[in-house]
C-alpha cells in the first residue's frame, strides 16, 4: 500500500492506495505546533480505525506548502512506518517541463496537480484547485506547465468578511435559494456561492482563450464539489486529483 500526504495551509489530506486504487482518505487540521509524536498518534489511530497496519504501507509520497509540518510528518513516517517519504520538490522525476520564470516558486501541490491532470486527462488542461487559495494552473498542448492564477479561497473570503466587518456573521457555504438574498446570511451565501461560480466561469474562459477551446478543465479541492457542480465550463470534478498525482509520482520515482 501507498500513503499519500498533501499538506496544505488549512488541512493535511491523507490517502491510502492499495493495488493502485484509493482505499480511503482523511483530513486533519494543519497545525505547525503539532509534534512528530502527535502525528504518529494520529496515524496510529487513523490506521486502526481503517483496519490497516503500518507494516502494510510500503511507500509514502508527500507534497507540502508548510515546511515545518512536512518536517514533523516526515519524521513521524520514518519513526512509525519506517519509511522516508518521497517529497515532491526539486530533483524528483515529474516528466513535465516547468516554464514558470522561477520553477522553484511553483507550489509542490500545483506541480502534482499539473502532472496528475496531464497523466489522467491529457493536455492541454486547466486545474482549478479549491484550497486556502483558489489556484488555476495551465498546461499547454505539449504537456508543459505554463503558470496560472491565485486568489483567496472560499473560506478565506468568508472569514475576511467576518473579521473585517462589524455586523456581518460567519456563514456556511451552501447553495442559497436565490441569488438575491432576503437576509444578511442569505446575501453572503449568494455572494460567495454565485460569485465564485461566476469567477470560475470567467477565469476558465480566459484560460481557454489562450490555451485553446479544446482545453479540459478539472476541479479539485475542498469546495470543488460545492461550487463547480454548477459550472458548465468544468469538465471533471476529481477531489482526489492531488493524492492520485502523488501515487503516480511515487511510481515513476521508484528506485
């Protein structure tokens, strides 16, 4: 079995694959204060809950945008599973040219998503990833990573309204009955829900104007299923895209 770990600014997503197929995934909050011992306890409880043993895991692949958490989880994997994780970064095989001005500036998760979408869906392609930030990544017809766009994520937007205004409440992100809210909560939900739908529609169109109309758009991340199910421009919603990309990169970096 392979353990894939996607360390984001808000959540750490763990996924276990058996014989190339996803067995389960789980999320934990990203906390820079958590020690490697605490992550070992988490993994032990997670594995016990899912009915697997540490000795059953033969590979670990990880991508991270939070170095202190990657260090703690990496140490936990070494001590608990006995495996040094393959961490996505400079020096690993990806099979993809990065045409960013400085390739080292591209987040590891964005590289994994770009490799995954090209491998599983073909190129040209657009990845829309809903995390702490919403990122758009472009891969051209030659399978080369071009770059993309970054903007605040859905939860960050809601939190900003709550934090920086005196009377606006914190709300759940859900589909409102109407785009015209008749109370404050419904108005915020309408703005966030339909606003992000419109943003995705507009951004994907602009990306396709540059990449070509035949460019496939794939959405992933925490709010992808909520927002993108009403985005006709999105061809696929693949919430496990990053984990599947880690599995693929582990395969091509064996030995």
